[in-house]
C-alpha cells in the first residue's frame, strides 16, 4: 500500500546507485572537457528521468540493476540539454542545480563541447550494453531516445520555445512545445525501462499513457514554480519566463487553473497504472511528487 512505501528512501537509494554508476561510466581525469562534463553531470538534481526508467522496469518485474546503465545514459542526454539550454544564445541562465551554469563555471565554448560530448557518450553507453538485452529491445530503445532528443522531439521543442518569445500563444501551441521540449524524453525514459524490463504490450501501452501525462504535468509544474517557487530550493532563478515574455500555462490559464490541470494530468497518470500491482508504487509516488514538489 502507498502508506507503506517510503519514497524518500527509495529516491536516496536510486540516486546513490545512479551516481555510483555515473562515476564508473565517466571517470574523472585531468582533461578540461571531462571536468566540464562531470561538473554538470554530477551537480545533483532530481534524477527524475533515470528514476522513471528504473521505476518502469521494476513495475514490469525487472530490477533496478537491469536498466541502471541505460538510466544513466538518459541522464547524460538530459544534462546535455540543460547545459545547452542555459547558454547565452538560449535561455541565458547563470544558475543550475544551485551552482553556476557550465558556461559560467568554465566558458561558453567548453559548455557547448561538454554538452556535445555528453550526448555522444550517452549513445556510446547505450550501445555498450548490447550484450545485456535482446538486440531488438535495445535497438527500439535507442530509436526512442534518439527520436525524443532529436529534431522531432526535444530540439524542436526548444526551437519553438525560443521562436515564441514575445508572442502570445494559445493552450494547444504551449502544450505542443512542452510535449516536445520536456515530455518526449520523460515518456521515452519510462518506455525504455518498460521495454528493457520485458513488459508486455498492455503494460507498455499503459506506461506510454503514464509517461505522456506526467511529462506534461512536470512542465506545467515547472511553469508554476517559475512564478511562485523558491530560488533557494529550485537551485535557479524564478521569474525568467515572464522576463523573456514566454507564454506559459499560468500566463494563459491563470495560476489556479494551471494547478487544477496539473492535478488532472496526474490523476490520468495514476489511472493508467491501475493494471499494475505494488511494484509500480515508485511510479505512483513520482506522479504525486510532481504535484507537490518545490524544486
């Protein structure tokens, strides 16, 4: 039962496993590029995407260790996107995860190269796991992640986000941006765990619905926190959306309607997990966490 599930302990354990594996996959050395890569990759953060990958695998009967390497590759893809999003030509942010952003701590060229290197390393890591999974499953996951991160996913979402600054968008346009920029990789993280964990067709379909709903809910909550969040808890500045004249859920729907919409999305996500037993408690807990998170 949910009351018996200790989500905080679960997160601590999974984050420890993820961080230990990252240290193996990207060992520190004396080079500037590795230093910059590790600076951002080991800066902390929620590790939401790798945790979702692991939780999805567990929900279909696998164990965390079965997908840990793939989960870390997903975190590399996510961290690359953060480094590039923070660049002066993009969102021009000075803080990320409570620390100076990569281009501030190093320089702009080093940050660009660190992001490039992390994205490339992610697919090197994925392909290095070929002996651990049936080839067809691993190829499907590589396709899903490359599509989610690419020009029809996260990159397109970022492009639309930049192009829309100063333009008033409707709700459908905002949802499309968020589905691409944030939701695509979150959904792919969930599906990767389910596929590599050996989930059946029904389980994978329900987890696809779950991933779509929490992916959008995550971004709606981000929009809310950008207005009323605590910078000390978020580890980054608030108010940047308004400063850059971005259309967001709160700016279009209002704050209370945005919160209600996020709750509806989480209810949809939880409903999609009704076919699963208590092995899916981590995914249920992540869904609830999205609504109540402060960072």
